[in-house]
C-alpha cells in the first residue's frame, strides 16, 4: 500500500510540531515506521490520506463505542454548533449531561465537567487533598492518570513507550508526595498505609489498568483498596477515563461492585469530543468553588458542543449495546489467541469484559513489570503485519484493543483472518 501522502505530512509536521504529532504515542516511536495520517472515519473503518482503509481497533483510544461518525452524535453536535460554539456561561446541556452521569455512575451525586482526563485527574487529586487536609498520594506503578506533575511518576502508556521514568520538568517536590506500590500487591498496599496513612490524601487507581496493557485486578483487590482507604481516612479515587461507560454503563465500579469516593471520567463521556468529568458524593463535591474553598475552573468546561455529543452517546447506551460490545471483544480476543497459538508464538491475550490486550510474553500479566518484560519488538512486527492487512492496532504494546458495536460479522472475520496471517508471518521471521 502507498503511504506517500502520510510520509509527506509527517515530514512537514516534524518541522512545526514536536515529534510531528500532538500526542507522543501517535509518532509510532515504539513500533517504527511512518504514522498514518487519517482523513476520515466511517463506522468501524479509518481511511488515511492515501486512501488506505483499515478496520479500527483503536477507536481514538476509547471514546468511540459506536464507531466513527455515528449519526445521532453528529446530529446533536451539529445542532449545538449552530447555536454557538462556546458561551462562557452555564447552559441547560451541562445540567442534562450531569444528570445523566449521576444516573449512570453509582457513587456520583454531583459532577464537575472539565476538558480532558488529565485535567479531571489533577482536579480530583486537589479535591482529595482539600477535603482531607493531607498531602500524600498512593499510586500504582504503571497506572496512568494524565500528565500533571504529581501523577507523572512511574506512569504507563506514553511514558513507558518512551522509556522516561518520570519526566524532565517534574520537580522533586512535585513527586515527593507520591508513594508507589505494585498493582495487585495487598501486602505492599498495607505496608504503605501503615507507614503513611496519617498523611495519605488519596489512593489513586485505574480500577482496571489499561495504560500498561490490560492487567485486571486480582479477585478482591479493589474491595481491599476500599478497606484500606477507609482504615486510614484517605479518599479512594477511581480513574475511569477508560473503563467509565465502557466496561459497563456505570463503569468498573458497577462491574466490580466497589464504590470509590471520587470518580474520574473521560473519553466516552464526551462522545468523541474533548470533555471529561470528575464526581462523587455531594458532601465531598461541595468542597469545590464556588461552594467551597477548593478552586477549579476552566473557560471551555462544559463546552456546549462537546456536552451535546456526550449526551447523545450516553443516551444510546443499553444492555444490548454492552452485550454486543462484549461479544465483539470476545471474538477478537479469542481469534487473536488462536492465531498466536497456531503460529507457535509465546503470546497472551487478556480479556476483561469489553476490554482486551495483547502481550507477547507469558501471561496473564499481574503487574507493570510483567508488561515491561514482554517482547515489544515482536509486537511492533505484528502491528505492521496487521497494518499491511488493513487492521489498525494501537502503535504500542502498552496500549489495548478498543472494539465498537460497528464491528459486524464480516469485519470481525476479516480481523481474525488477518491475525492468523500476521501471526504466521512474524513467526516465520524468528
């Protein structure tokens, strides 16, 4: 396939954009080659500027439960845009979206809308510190909560791709109050709470980590975190930017039956537009300005176009949608695993409900170190073999698969066939 136009655009972009991309993982740094510049999306497909068509298993890294250009979402956003792009004033749409979130997410009574998952995570941490009067955070190695200074410590996803342990520009002071423990390690959590409990403002967690590949919680681990947060009086924060509205309508907390104190949401909640949120019990959220002393603000927060798109997407969520999404994810995960097994490759596909991840190593992974030890060079070869066969995977072995209900049976058959061919091809490379 020709990628001439993508190559030209990438060269131009490198002259005016750091790395040629607006977010690091898009640069293909961990898989090599030239990133594809996309022109449009249709249902389950992406079409690049050279006219190549791909089955999309990235889905903009999570927001697109219904695939690309879902008519109800486009119509809602278009109608909102005709009324004006931004007002810097309250709108009815904000109220309706907030009511929809409160109705869906078990632990949330009030919610504040923001513009990105990073902003929501940063604000949730500030709220936890403001409520408790404490400074320290307990964070898990490999969990990614956005790129704010205090949280960019032993993070997964893009930071892992680039081999950056934290980041230049993050001061010792910003990182000093972040305590790191291994995921799925109850003893490490207990020891950290024993040592720092009086100073812990929050236990911050991806309830189903999906930025260090997919590493589900061990049975009972989330409930154990709830107990430990209660034991020391810390705030339990679930970062559900990925799992929210994807693992279930009420997110991982509904799926696993464990309620956090603060929930961070993003991706799906904006219907493909820049929008995120954080919420919790009214008594906690009322610490935010203007009702309380914890300050948070944003000129474009509650943007009317993004709010309309988010409302339209949330209105589409039904039990049948989740059944279809899980069935598609199962088909892809089982098909990939069968392809690897038939080709004699050491690889494990982890599936957790509607989420799945590919690991070229022994599995299933239990913590970040298991993912870091995988054969990421082989993932890169598999990525390109799939790309050549018209299937677009995440350009990093630390990311996961995102399916959509737009994946019909013929498309799923194509994906599974491509996986078999790609697995045989890279197995033959040794």
